[in-house]
């Protein structure tokens, strides 16, 4: 299989594409933020689009009063069904004493026909009494369900972070949440800490400060994905409509931290609280998990998920959850497991490690990933692999996750161009020609 490469961006600044959903629904636009280093969201002030056919660049959002301390924007994704982008936005009152951080960010959307008009998606309320459907911290790494109706994210809680300063038994533990349509209004505090939201937000994973060794308890849930376009089929033949696969940190019998793969099946209505678990949380507890959310571990490995940071991915039919781990030689490869658990299948067999996150094409046949300083694709059914770019030097190798277009005929990815102070992260397009 052959792909033809085009450089889409050239401006002397960063152009960072997110790990998923960077193409518009019609495939015409790729969204990015202007980081030149993926650690610098707090310093980044704009979200832009580039047209894959003409190279036209449009600015769709700029922060007000941007400083080195925030507010900051980044990690932008396109809705699969609307001309709308969603991204991280730091809290609007950011300054040296209140900088951008994991607990001080929220999700903001822009309809691309109305640039500069922010739509606050998840409500934020850090002042007691807290508000059901609002969160008390920072959402991150947003991903749309394939029908474009629900949104997942990772989350850190500001209230728990502050409490931990005076109570050593408490920690702010990263976890996973979702948003569903439903406006939430909160009391404004006059400090721009709080905001209303167009969506109702809940936390969906159980975490605990002290997981029991050898148990399925976790102290961190992270780097999740939606399972399938329409969920997945259970062993009894029934269909789970909405579900999330995520990585969770357990303690093994030797009390070592190991990352394993988990699934949480979601209820049709996630706005109903479980007994004694208020969705909004309390001043001494993190937000509760909704009634009917069922969490379970699906991998039991010797060494766990390994390799560079990556987000889980599933095939469109929901039958396979993909992750990175070491093979018998200690080389990072792609692996897959059913969302129902069971045998783990090794998907690649390179003599070199996979170097970053990956994505599956819309047909479920191919998976794209960086390895050996190139972009590769592999056939999921057979394990056959193809190098589809040149092999670049270490300073300008592919960075981050290759993203498939909605029709599966193109891939957008990042790599650095230039040297020294003139070395900038640019967006490249690979178009399939045979």
C-alpha cells in the first residue's frame, strides 16, 4: 500500500494535532493547537484549522489575556457529526498565583462557522454546596462517542487536591468521566472559577487511595476510549450500547504498580446517583459514580500495559481493545483483547519498539502508529505491516498519533521540521494512492 505525503502547515510556530478525531466530519479540515511542545498547554493561546485541499489556515479561537501562566488551550478534537471542535481551556482567571494545572481546566467548544464564540461544555463548581452535573476540577483529553452525543475525558479534582494539603489520607486521583447533553447552571463566584455548562458531567470509574495488593482496585484510571461505534456484544449475545475501555493502575501481590485494561459499562441514564454516592461529591469525597455503571478488569498480565503514553483504541464493531505492551523479547508491540476479557492477541511483531500512540481506520482493517522513526500501518487480521513514510532522523521523526480521515483514505500526523530555534512541529497529510 502506498501513500503520498504533503506538508499542510509551514508557519514558524507549533502545530500540535491531538491523539484522536482531528478531522472534520467531511474530511476537509484538520484541527490543531499552536503548541510546539505537548507539555505547554498553559502557554498556548490559539486553536486553528488547516484545509487539507488548499492549505488555508483559519483561527477559530484565541484566549483573552494569555500569559505564561494561562489560561491556555490545547488538545482539540472534531465532533464526528457537527462542525464543532472541543478542546481544553484553562480557567479564565489564570495568573501566577492560580496557573493552568490539571485541576484548573475545562472543556470548551467552538462551532467553526462562529469562531471566537466559546461554548462551555462541562460545568465547573468549586464552591460548596456543589452542583449535581458539575465538576470541581479539570477535564482533559476529550473524546466524542461515534454518534457525537456523549464525550469522555480524564479528570482531576481541585477539591480533593486542596484537601490533601491538610489531610494526608486523601489524594487527588486521576479518573475518567463522561458528559451527556443537558445544561447545568451553577452559582457564579465572581472570580471566574465557576462556569455553567451545556452538558451534564459525571465520573464513571472507581478509584481508591490504597488498592489492596492482588485485587482489581485501582488508584488511577486514565487514557480511555469509547468501545465500538455502537458498543460491543456480550457473551450472552446482548449488546452493550455505551462503554469505555480505560487503563487502570493496580497493585500486584508484590505491591508493585501494574497498569491493566478495564471496561466500564455505562447505564442509559448516567445522571442518576448510586446510593450514598452523590454525583457532585462532598467537601471530603470525590464525585460519585452513577447508578448502573459497572467496572471490571479484562487483562491479567505479568507486566501490564507498557511503552510510550497511549490511549486505548477499539475496532468499530467493538470486538477488540488495542494497547501497547512488551513481547517476550521486551519489545513494545501492539496487542488486543476482547472487551469481554479472555485471551490476549499480539498484533505486531517488529524488531523495534512502537514509539507512540495509534489509531484504527474507520473500516477496522488497519491500525496506524509510529515506529522506527516512520509511520507504519498494520493489518489487524494478519499482522502484516507496511512502512508508509520515509525513515526520518531522530530530530524529525513522527510525533504523537497518526489520525485517519473519516473515509479512511488519508492520515494526518505531526513531525518537526527545521533546526534549533527554527524547529517547529508541522502537520503532514498522507493520502492513499494505491
